[in-house]
C-alpha cells in the first residue's frame, strides 16, 4: 500500500513540473532599419514637378526624349485601341515636360500633336510670359488630352479629336514667381494677364488646326482647346 502511495505521489510531481525542455528564445537585438523599395524599372514611382505629383504610367518605356524631339520629355506608352468606338492612338506618348515646361497632369498625345504643343510653347507661351508677365512659365495644368468621347462630351456626337490623340486642353499656367493663372479668370483679368492669355491663344493658330478659347462657346469657357485637325479653309480659331 505504501509503495502504491509513493508511486502516485511521484506521478503527481511529474505532472506538476512545468519546466519542460529548454526553448531557445530569439535575442531582441535592434531591428534593421526599414529601407524603401527601389522604384520599378518601369518608372511607376511618382515624380514631383513644380509642386505637382506626376505619376509615370505603368507598362511604359524609359523616361527621356520622345517622338525624336529633344523638347519632348516623357515615355512611350502602349498603343491605345478601341475599334468598337473608333477611338485610339497607334503610337501615343505620355508627356512629362514640353520645351522645359512641366506638365502638371496627364498629357497623352500622338507625336504630331506633341510636337505642335512644343512649337507653341517654345515660340509663344514661354517668351510671352517673360515679356508680358516678367516671369518664367514653369508648368501647365492640362484639362484633358486623350479620351474616347464625342465632341464636347455629347453622346452620339461626331468623334472628338481627343479620341484620336490629336488634342490637348490647357486650363492653368504656373509661373516662376508663384502665380497660378487660370484661363477662365485670366481671359478677362487685368491688363497684363489678359494680354498674355489673348496673345498665347492667338499664337496657337498655325501650330494647331483648331484653337478654341473662352469666347468660342460655353464648353470652352475655362480652358484652351488645341488640336491638329486639318480644315480646308485653314486654321479654325475662335
């Protein structure tokens, strides 16, 4: 009986022993500093230009001159195809800067329209800013570039030049002295700003086939529309 009692006691002690096998505990050495991942080779990391964030499109080529024109800095992007609606651009580019002026938003065009934009920027928009406003033009905000839609966004209307990559709409001019000039208010602003807006609007006739501004209709009261469409009677400017 005593032997049985002692055996029971030994079993109980074993069950209560919680020490168990030794388990290795990791040391609490300081964690290695976090390192931001390297940008994708496709360049999808955001680029900040003149206070505006510009995100390079995914699945695009390297950043650099495009369309064989050193004034056009951007990336080649895949062909845009929408045969059902008749929209598309065979060899589109996404522009980051044009003649040294940063694009503060998406600008996707074909090369003909991009080169026309560079001509206008180099011969009109940039020099007029210095001569009339005494400041450098450093950035522009686009209102639209490629988009698959009818004219003036109307359903069933004739296909817009935007749907072919032929057109760009511009709504703001950003100057080196911090001024941000929007087309809608600048068109009727003080002498200097108004003179500048009218000057660059007029100078677009030639590089572009169609030039529309606040005086043309209610659809363009707050931006300039430039496209490379050809007209039998020459450039159409309103």
